[in-house]
């Protein structure tokens, strides 16, 4: 397996005075050609978790010739949607701003996330500047990604308002929790639950995605990924 190195934590954005850090993983040798990059987004219900959870993925990608960054982002309950998405977009722009420094191909940037990170990954893959969800940090370059990998991410937050939602089966994540996350509507989508749902932003020409989901998942149902897949195909 190829050697890799991990850089010390680096500040990538300071929204409203809050410093956000990333950990960067890269091959030990710089290489002749620019390398593809991956943004790693941790899960934890938009409340818990930490970037260190994705250390295995960072090593895995760096050993295979990628530059990877595992990122912090603003979380509940102090910060509701869309601040977490603003931070993920700022991280993509940070990669483009530092492409020459880290030998990154700015036209080959992907994202991978699990659970809440999977949700943010598909939001990155599907939302565009006209959706009004860009944020203000690291202005200039595009926040678009060229591919996304969502590991059991929730794709339709309106589901959590359904009377069929099995509250007792999933612990603390109920309608009140999602209502706090979505907070209010943003961008051009009127309903706040739909506005925070990746499935609301499907459009022709969206970045290709790999959706990985356990069929017995009762927090983020398997059907979410099926529905997103079918809408993307259509």
C-alpha cells in the first residue's frame, strides 16, 4: 500500500467568528499530475460526531492517490440548517483555493458522508448557486462537486412528519428533532422540511452519486435512497 501523510489540523473557515478545522490526508509523494480530492463529512444527527470518525476513509483515499479532507461543521442545537451545508460548501471552495498548494485537480472533487454526513453529501451534489444555500465563507470558486457517496443518508426530511414514522424504534430522532434542524424555509423551496431535503433539488445534469444503505435502517429508511435513485433516473 502506498505511503501517506496526515497534516496537522488546519482552519478552513471562520463563519461569524467560529473557527472550523479540517484534517488533510494526502499521498506521501506529491506526484506529477494533479490529484482528485474528497471531502469527508461525518454523521451524528447534525448534532454529534467529529471529523476524527472518518480517519479510516482519509487514510484509505490517501493511500490510493487522493487528497482527502475530514471537516468540522456547525451543528445543532446552536446552529440549524443551512449553516452545516454552508460549511461543507466552504470546504469544497477551500480545496479549490488551495489546489496548487496540495496538487489538487479542481475539476475532480467528490464528497463522502455517513448518516447526517450522507445527507450533506447529497445536498452538495444537488444544490446550485440559484438555490440560495451557498454561504459566504471562501468566496470565489465554485462549491460544485463532481461525485458524491452517501452512506445511509436521509434524503427526504418530510418523512419524519409522517404518522407512519416509528418514533419508539429510533430513539431521540423524532419530528421535534427534525423540526429544530430545519428551523425555517430557505432558498426557493417554501416548505422548510422540503427545503432541507436533497430529493427536492434533483435536476438534469446532477453529479453522479453512489447511494449505500442498509435495508433494515429505521432512522434513515432504505426507501429514501431508493426514491432519490428513481428520481435521479427519471
